[in-house]
């Protein structure tokens, strides 16, 4: 049973076919299970990189559209359009972005960040600084710490291997403090890409058909629950308001210069 059911996605015959993308446009995504529904039916090869490396390649123009970390778009909004309609987010518990901690969160003095994800790192800083009123020392993954940020498939594997540890689900904590969903990644199209509007349309078609095939993508009952219960792929008004609220929080804690004006296509 889905905890957060989405409206049924009804597809036309044309929309069930893989979406062709301009071969001159190089696409990128992350190598995680959460992205597969959005990329499954894209015909062309998709470059797979960890979120921060993906952001570097996108910013350099070596990739022209990517399922990019939200913070990359917030920091460089003038360079990108956001594909409207679909993203990677969560309404409540995301499961795969967590702070593993050995003592209660309110007593944390050292936290290891994950260099793979600037968005998750920034969300954790917002939660701890603004909402928990904490100012821990942030260290690299190889250093000893009382709390450790884990993301993506490695976070899932760690949680399944260590079920008795304490975990703070970052999306769930964000929702508890704000009442909002959270968006981790969006389809970002460079403004100088060939025909951004047409590309955005094709990525939406790919998302619709891919989301309709989540039962085929999932290899286990857990993966099916993860793709349907924990993740929410619509990008609608509540998600856009949450993006704006997150940007405002980043400005408040000094991690973003100003709230950007975002372009949705």
C-alpha cells in the first residue's frame, strides 16, 4: 500500500514509447535507484555521476541537461531552466538521506558530511543550525564523528546492514519543522542547450512512462516500497514553495547569497 499515492499516470500510446532526445544534447544523472524511473525510457546514453561531480560537469557545459542536485540550480539559477512537472523528492520520509548518530541529535558536537551531495549537506546544516539550534564541527567522512551523513544507495545498504543504529531522516525532519515536502534533485537544462523547451517536454514524457514502470524497475519488495512510498516524483506548487523556503533558509544561515529567481519550463 502506498503511503503517499500519486494521481494515476495515464499514458497515450505515443507516451509509452522511449522518449528521443536531441543527440547533440548530452544528459546526466546519478547512479542511484531513485533516478531510474526518470531515466529508464530515455533512448540515448545517460552519463552517471555522483551528485557533486554531476553538478561540475553540468556547470562546465560538458553535460547540457542533468538530474541535478537542487543546490546547484539555486546557486547558479541564471544558467539553468528547471523542467516543470517532475523531480526527485519526498513528502515525508525519504529513507535514503539520513544522519546516522551514536548519541541524541541535540547533543551532537561533530558531524561527518558526505562530499557526494551538496544539497544533502546543506539541508543537514539548515536542520541542525536553524531548527535544532546546534553548531557542530563538520568533518570529512574519514574522520571520527558522532553523526555521519549518508545518501543514496550506500545509505540504503548501510541502514539494512545496521538496522539498530539511530537515524535522522532529513526529509522527515524537514517536514516535521516546516510542514513541507522536500526536493533533492531536479531536471536542470542549460539555457544554452539546443531547444530547452522541446528537451523539457521529452524529459517529462520519459518521466511519465518510467514512473508507470516502477513495478518493473524494482527488483525487491523493499525497492518497490522505496520508489512508491518514500519518493515523490511530482514537481508541483507545494514542491516549488518548499524549494523557495529552502533557498530562504540557506540565505539565513549564510550558505546562499540571495534567493534566486527560478525558471520553470
